[in-house]
């Protein structure tokens, strides 16, 4: 089974990325043919700053490796090191109905948040479909926000197969219920583009400031509260063991849940969960040449696989004469 997913290096990776996608991907490393990549071409739709994009790419790669991804047990690369993806994007875009792409809500959400409405941002889902189809992925673990983009990839695979003959595997999304949408400190979806994140590797005072800023309502401690409507409780549940989640749930329901204490407990759990990875990340970032070498090798591995699919696609559509 081929499992594939990518992440944008458009800002510091956060615990929504971790629980929504990274943790699942790393857990598949032993049992699957795993493809993990840093999507710098996608990030260009929102980052127009050479240093920030380059550093973001190295950081995202270091994050994955520090969290336990082993490049010898998967294919791990940077999207732009495989230029074949751009050619496939063009070919797929000639099949993509305008209406299908116009319906994608991520484009509208991003424009509403102030990202420039460029053609690249609009056609982002076609590049994502090319990412997936180029490697003939069977399953794509993502957060719920990407479900519609997966539907676009499936539609385009089917459309291509119907038009030119069986070529692409039609990929399945894999969305875990419990971590489908991790809330940010303001209660909206946690996202790099919304400024509401808790970065995975934040520590000390900066981490404390973020956790203490998680928005809660003004219900007094002794009053009952609905845990399922509280973003603090959702975040707490991602880190706490099951018995502790039950105890805190009953404090919410019966009265006695003090937000301040719950935040401090959450702070300790975040800090402990990533302590080891934090040290490893610092080691990776101290040796960018080694990081680049790992990515270059991964890129060559990915490119060899991409070339096989693209060759078939060129033949199917008539670009081989
Ligand atoms: P962001 O919205 O922060 O820019 P990306 O778009 O790079 O994040 O997402 C990378 C992966 O992490 C995707 O699979 C996405 O679905 C997942 N993801 C991002 N934010 C969340 C979240 N708040 N909850 C669950 N999964 C998320
Ligand atoms: N669009 C995805 C996101 O923002 C990132 C992405 C790009 C991706 N290409 C992909 C995810 C291919 C899965 C598969 O999260």
C-alpha cells in the first residue's frame, strides 16, 4: 500500500499538523510504502520571501526527521526537486472543469484571510492532485480541511482514466475522526495562515504565553460546562491519557473545572511530549548540509518514480510522437 502526504513550509509546523497528519504518517513507516514531502511550490502561493521559504523548507524537513521519520524507510523529499509534477499539473489542468475548482472552499477561505487571489492559489488543488497521482498513491492521510482537495484528485484521476484509458490509481483520503480538526487558540481551525497556532517546538515562556492565551468562556469554576464545546478541552484531550480525560470531563460536566489549572497541565504535557524531538531538531538544524543531502537523495528517489508515471501519461495523451 502506497501512503503519501505533504506539508507546506509556509510557517512553523504546529500541533494541528502533528495530530492531523505527521503522527499518522510516521506511524505508517514500518508497514507501508511511504511518501512524505515538503510542498514548497504550494507554499509559494502565500510566501514571497526567498529566505523565509528556504528556511521554512529546511525547518519542516528537520521537524519530520526530529519527530521520528527515518529517510531510509520512506521516500522523503522537497516537491520542487521533482519538476515532473509541474508538467503533470498542466496536463491535468486541461481536464479540470472550472466549476470543480471554483467550488473549492480553501481558496475562498484564504482570500478572505488576506492571501492574494492569484492564479496559483486558485489552481492549487490541481498541483495537489498531480502530487498524489504522480506517485500512484493509494491512501492520503490529511486533516479534514483537505478532504475537498482529495475529491478533486479523485475526480481528475477518474476523468483522465475515462478519457485516455486506465492510468492512475484513484486515491482514498484517510481522515482520523479524533484529530480531523485540531482547534487553534482562538477556537477556529489551527492554521499557519490564521496566526492561532501552538508550534510543535515552541518552549519556555513563548509556549506558556501561547497556552495561557487559549480562549475560554467566562463560566465560573463551580458551574457546569460543556467539554465538547471547549477548545481547551479538545487540545487537552490530544495529550492526556484516557483516565485523566475522563476525570477532567466529569469536572466540566459537574462543575469544578478551572481553566487556568487545565492550561498549566496542558503546558507541561506539550513540553514533555516534544522534549526529545526538540533536542533532535536542534541537532538537525545545526547541520543544514546534512539535511540538504538527505533531501537531495530523497528527491532523486522520488524523481525516478515520477518519471515512470509521467512517461506513461505522455504516451496516453499523445505527447509522444
Ligand atoms: P496549515 O493550515 O497550518 O497551513 P497545512 O495546510 O500545511 O497546514 O496542512 C498540513 C497537514 O496538516 C494537512 O494534512 C492538514 O490537513 C493538516 N492540518 C493542518 N491544520 C490542521 C488542524 N488544525 N487539524 C487537523 N489537521 C490539520
Ligand atoms: N494542500 C495540502 C495542505 O495544505 C498540502 C499538500 C500538497 C498535500 N500536496 C499534497 C497533502 C499531496 C497531501 C497530498 O495541507
